[in-house]
C-alpha cells in the first residue's frame, strides 16, 4: 500500500506542474511551436485528472488531497473560463447601466438567396430587442450605394441617434463591403483599424464617450480556421474508418490558423496595453478559452462569462460541434451584472450580451 501511495503521489505532483505553468502563462506561443495550439484540450484533461486525485486521496490518505485542491483553487480564474464557478457563487444577474452586445452575423445571411431577407430581419429584431448601448458586429456586409440589402441602416433607423464605425476587411466590385462594424448610442470620437497580414480578418478600435468618461472598444475578428463542411464532417465522425490523410490536412490547417492568431493576438494585446482609457474587448476569437489567443487578449481584463455566465455558454454551433469562441472582456473599473447567450441559429454564432455598472 505504501508503494502505491508513493507512486500516486509522484504522479500527482507531475500532473500539477503543467497546470501551474499554464496559470503563469509559461508556455510558448503557437507561433513558435504549433503543438501548443492543443493546450486548451490538455488543460481540461489536467483539471479532470486533478479532480480524480482529490477523490483518490479521500479514499487512501486525505491529507494529500490538498496538493490538487490548492492547485485548482489557485487557478480558479482560469477554471472559470471553462466552468464559471465565480458566477454560481455571486448574486443573481441584473440589468446594468451599460449594455454591450457582440454578434458574428455571418453577413446577415446574404448568400442564403431564398431566405436572406428573413434571416436579416430576424437578426435585426434580436438586436433591436436587446437594445445594446454598444453593438460589435463581425462578418458584416454593406453596400456603398445603399441598395435593398442594407442591414446597418436598418438597425440605425430604429434609434434617434446611432454612431457607426465600420471598416471593410475585403471588398468585391468596389462597392460590396465585408468587415466589422461597431455601433454606439454614444459618440464615437476616434476610429482606428488593426489590419492583419495575409488575412481577411482584423480588429477595429473605437473610442466612445459615455457621459463624462471615455472607453476604448476593440471589436475583434481573429483568424478563421476556414474549414468547409466536409472537414467538419470528418472531425464530427472520428472513427477508425476516417481517412488519416484528410485528418492530418485538417490538423495542419487548424494549427496554421492558431499560429496566425497567436501573432495577431500579440499585435492586438500590445495595442490594448497602450490604451489610455478603460478597455472592452469584444468579438469572435475563433479560439477556445485558455488558448494563447484567449489568454493574450484577456490579460489584465475580466471575462463576462466567468463572472456572470452559465455553463456551457456555447457561442458557436455548426456541424454538430459546439464551442465558446465569442467573448466580452472588460476593465476592472466596471462591474459585470449580467451575461447571456441567445441560442438562435440565424448565424453560425450566437449573440452574447453583457451589462455593466461602473464601480
């Protein structure tokens, strides 16, 4: 029995080391080592293993359970990115003074030729109903000459005054724009854009005056993986019959996109750090919680899901795969009072809404 305990103790100590390294962000960027793109999955496995050790020590020798228990408690903020422990321990959600909404609208259904008007109108109905003060949209379409498919104007027409910061990441025929838009009930006094090299993704930065305060809003659309339906079918039906060559190609594409996001997040994180104003970071990260991208962009900020969300909090649902890849990070000068996800399949993303009070 002593030998078994000794072996378990050694394994237990080995299993807490990578968790502690992750807590202190002590792992290389996927831009340097692509294999580190797999860290979020490994993190979940490590949490489960350490929980299992707590149960094992309860059976064999309770005094050793504190090894894993303390390790997990030290990283409660990281664990809350997956399971919002803090949210379940805090008072009930309530409406705040400031409401922010982030939504990847997938071009408002533009290319669904039979249903695009209905999809567009349904998306706009959700936006109007939520009545956000600041609205961050990704994968937006607009036409320079207006045209009949003009969702941004349709949204703005529902408000007495709506300020719009929009930037095209790509164009077609010089008049069709595809990009990002930040819409605000409050004045936008400064606009900027962060372009990514060799990418249709990007970030727009808007300085917004709210009463007597100014905040800087980063509306992000990080590098897409660009998998097609067949790729997701292969992933969703993993078995011994899956073509290993196809799977290798998919993994190569996933890791390549992760490398790009790592470089992009380094660029955006440096701009966040320079901000003279309290920061909100919203948008589609195209990456998992606790990925390098997630940790990089959330550094010094809080995640609304962790403080007011409910598990599992999925924001992307496609090809039978669900993930939480859309976020709202916020500055500690604000208090999050509500976080919710609207699970309506009008886009491949669900909109997320968060309310805030100023401390």
